[in-house]
């Protein structure tokens, strides 16, 4: 492997380990809250309706697929195709953020306020933190919109790294979907 | 990400690109050094204010008192006292030790000692400094807030650190500052890990790296893994404070559905225990190298030192519970954490014995870097031994939260890391600035630090053993502690002395910078790569990337016929 590729891979791996540690900490906390409480959701709360979170899951997974296709197209040196998939990833990413907005207003409408205790804290807090990372991810996608004009080695490296980060966000959401909403 | 990939970058020409927004690891190292020394002074002043209050409660602080606390006639008021120990701890750990040991030496030594032209990602490196800078600005600003800076201790346990305990904005600023600092540290970590793996000069295997690099590298790995844990903790704490979530609120303070204050302690120490090794590993590495250099013989068991340091790194991730023995953990857990804690003694003892083996029968040169290194051996020995009392559950139940703990971590962290840092500064100053420091003043600085330092920290161990708790504004309202007043005065006087002797260092540093005699390429006569090039090095370090042919500690080889008692890493190992 070329040294630049190796450096890029290593740096991205370390970055993803850092992100994973951050969310692992959150999930560890969640596990403790849940195992410490007799009822979940706590008294007075109901489970969140699954429709909206499922739709979010669908959006972010499909966007991951497009992101993957964008990377494959870049590596195959097809800039136009890669850009098309990049646009699609970006649009679906924005749509995901929109559904998150709906989720928050839906929670509020059903009487689950930020300050309504630990159940609400987890719903809001974790989705906020994830959303903040998605915004960061959207930023990197926008950056790709600017630089993905050629298929030089350095562009390919950038696309690969953004792809990894985007998948990472998808995986975290998937874990959140199953542990916070479904379970 | 724009990468250096070891090619030669054009030299910057404007003032801004040369000294401010510099991509050059040597300049960034110096930025971190200035930054760290500034905060060391600030944190040191706070320490003196704390010490004064403990020895002379109710007496105005001399000279500066009226300026700092006009409303209380120069006496440190109780709420300011809490702010002072909080900010002292925070500043010393994150804003003084980290920038000097990791920011300055990491940046300076890694590329030079492994024969690279710069870090793998120079731009990330630059950003790392400026994030640290921003973080420092936020922290300093918090000192001027209406309700003052954070006052929930450097550990910022809830409920002290939630809106119930700290209604002012100071604690929120603290969280933001720490988060920004975390970003800076992790950026550095990405860079260090990648650089060490990919940019070592041809021929340099991992065990041909100086132990300094080993220490810095392991530190970077721990940083990358555990700083994000603290990041998660302070994010949740900030959400609790600003947006009204209740992650860490329990009981009456949580209106419905209970959070868990103790959870924060777990999160904090999962990060916090590795953090103490993050701070000490670079110092261990530096000391391991310097002991060999100035004993004029190879580092005893260098490979096992590197492996022992690695073992400590791994084990340090598994022992955090020893900070929480008194939180009503199940005995099964406390026993396990105790056992794991004791296990760390094994690798620690290995490299400690290696240090002694290194100086054993060496022809020791007592230059200032060596004096400071020997100082580390002594104080770290004491610090490590006191750790055993704290790691044992039965004794810790008594000693927890007393000044014994404060003494312990000042010996391990303040003393060892500080002395190690000074050793490094005296050692690399000639390379960094191309000037020699004054050796007489350096020796004066050493003894002026070493002797009072033991007065301060050993005194702390004693008052802690005598039962004095930490973080109390005026301990002597308790009759049983009145008998400890004399030792407290002794500690304070020692601290003031030690503080005064730091002026010698500052004078020496500034004077040598301006007027010091020009440094030769290799003033200490050692063979690692950075000493093969001019002092200070040119912008791209190495005109030609060196080829490494032997280890970093080839000193005192009887087969050497060159007239020197050491050989450079670029020379073929001389054999009989
Ligand atoms: C050699 C083995 C060591 C052992 C067995 C050990 C053990 C302990 C234990 C059990 C405590 C908790 C005491 C209590 O709060 O009751 C403690 C506190 C502490 N140790 Fe160590 N330690 C060791 C080395 C170190 C090193 C190398 C450092 C730093 C470089 C360090 C820094 C600290 C700090 C900062 C605290 C106190 C944190 C606080 O409560 O504010 N220790 N140590
Ligand atoms: Cu510990």
C-alpha cells in the first residue's frame, strides 16, 4: 500500500475508534439506567411509536448505500456518476435530519419534554448527540461536493474516508434504533 | 486531508505563516511550550493561594491579596477557595502538563527522533494547537464571570457540578473548555499514532525507537481511546446544565424519573485513570532515555522497558474502580479492582528496576537533565509506593479523600511529570533554540525545586495520614486537626520556596534564549537522530532522510575506535 493511503487509513481508523468510544460510553450509561429501573419506559411514559424512527432508519441506510456507490464510482474514475450518488447521499442525509426534527416535535407533542426525567433525557440527549455528528457528516459531504471534480488519488482517499464516517453514523443510528426505540 | 508524506515543504516567509499559523512541528512545539509554561505559572500562583489559606486561615494573602480579593480585605473567601483548587487541578493537568509533555515534546521529538521531515498531517497539527488555544481562552474567561469559575473540583462530580451545586456559568464554561481541549488532544493523537507508524526512517524498527517515542506513542493511543469517554461525560453534563436533561440528577433534584450521579464518576474515571498514565508515560520515556545517555551506557533491558510500558498502558484501562472504593461498590468489584491495581506493580517494578540497572556502574555525568531524571526516579518511587496503600481497599477506606491522596498524586504526577518535563526542557533546549542554558543556574534550579518539593509533598502525605481531608476551606475548625497546623505551615513555606526557585528557571530560560552561548550540534554527545543535524534544525529537518542502522542507546561500547564513547543511530553497530 502506498504510504499516503496507509496514513489516511490509519488516521481514519483512529478517528472512528474515537467516535466509537464516545457512543460506547453513552450506550454503557443507557444500559445502566435501564438495568437499574424496574419499569421501562418509566411510569407515566409510553414507548415511542416506531413509525418515524423506522423511516429515519430507512433513510440513513439507503443514504449509506448511495455513499458506497459514490465511492465505487469514484474508484472506477466515473466522476459524473460519483457526483450523482453523492447528491443522493446528501439529500437523504438532509431528509434524515428532517425526520429527526419531526421526532423531536412529536415527542414534545406527546408530552415528553426534555426535562421529563431520564427516559426523555436519553431520547433527546442521544439523538441530539448523534444528530450533531450527522451535521458534521453532512459538512464532509458538502466538502466532497466541492472537491469531487476529479478522481486523483487524493480525491479517492477523501471519498473513502467520508464514506467510512457516513457508514459509522448509520451503524450508530441502527444501534440506537434497536436499543432505544425497539427494545 | 492534506498530508506531508515526508516531502519537503516550501519554507514559510510571512510572520503569520512562520510563527502563528505555522504547519511546522518545531514551531508548534514551541507554541505549546510557551502555552504550557504560562499556565504552569498561573496554576502555580493558585497553588500558593490554596496553601496560604490552609496554613494561615483568615490572614490576608501577602502582596497580591488586596488586588485579588478586595471585598474580603485580601483574605481568600470560601467560594474562591473552591474555585482555586478546581482551577488549579484543571490547569495543571490539562493546560500545563499536557501541553508541555505531549504538545511540546511530542511535536518536537517525534519527527526529529524518528527521522521524519514533519508530522503526517501538519495542518491537523496546527489546528490542534489552535483548538487548545481557544480552550485556554474559554477557561481564562470563566475566571471573570459574575459567579466565578467552576468550583466542583477537577473531577467535577455531580451534584457539585450540576445546576444545583454550581448555579453560575463557570461550570458550563469548564465543560466547553474541556471539550475543546479534548478535540485538540485527539487531533494530536491521530497525528502521533500515524506518524510513528508510517514515518519512521528506513531501518528503524519499533525497538530502535528511543523510549521517549515509545512513551509518547503509547500516550497518544490512550488519548485516542479515552479522551472521547470524557467527551461523552462532559457533553451529558452540559446537556444537564444547559438544556434541562437529568442524566446525573437524582432524588429531589430530578423532578421525575431518576438519573444517576455516580454514573458520572464511572465515566470520569474510565477516562481519568488512563489519563494519569497519559501524563506520566512521556516522562517515563524521557527519563528512560536520559538515564542511559548520561550514564554513558546502554539502557538496561530497553526492550523490556518498552514492553513493560506497554503492559502498564493495557492494564491502566482496567483499574479505574480504585478511585471509587467508597461509593458502595459491591465487595466483589472492589476486590477485583484492587487485584488488578496491584497487578500494575509488576510491569512498573520491571522498568523501575531497569532504570536502576541502567545507572548501575555507569560513568554518570551529573548534567542538569540527568539530575532531574534522577529526581524523577526518586519521587516516582515514593509516589508509586504510596499508590499501593490507596489501591488496597482496607487502607483506602481511611485514606480516601485525605491529603494522603493529594500527596500521592502530587508525587506521581506533579513531581515526576514536572521534573521529567524540566529534564526534557534542559536536554532539548539547545536543539530547540540553538542556545545553551546556563548549567549553574540549572543546578540551582534543580536543588531549589527538589528539596522544597519533598517538603511539600511528603508533608501532604503526613497531614493526610493524620486525618486531614482535602478540599476543606478551614480544616482547623475541627479540634482534632489543630495539631496539624505546624506541618501545614511547613508545607506552605516549602511551597513558597519552591515557587521562588522557579524564578531561577524563568530567568535562565529567557536569558539563554537571548544571550546563551551558541549550541553545538551535539552538546550532550548522544547518538539519536536529532543530534546528527544542526541546532536548531533547518525547516525541513533532514536534507536527506537518514538510514538507521542501530539502536538509540549505543554508548560506552568498548569496541568503538572513533574516539567517541557513543555512536550515532546512522552508524553500523560496532562489533568486536
Ligand atoms: C504505581 C501505581 C499506582 C497506584 C497503585 C495508584 C493508586 C491510586 C489510588 C487507589 C487512588 C485513589 C485514592 C483515593 O481517592 O482514595 C489514586 C489516586 C490518584 N492517582 Fe494514583 N496510583 C498509581 C500511580 C499513579 C500515577 C503514575 C499517577 C499519575 C501520573 C497517579 C495519579 C493519581 C491521581 C491524579 C489520583 C487522584 C485523583 C483525585 O482523586 O483527584 N497515580 N491512585
Ligand atoms: Cu487511578
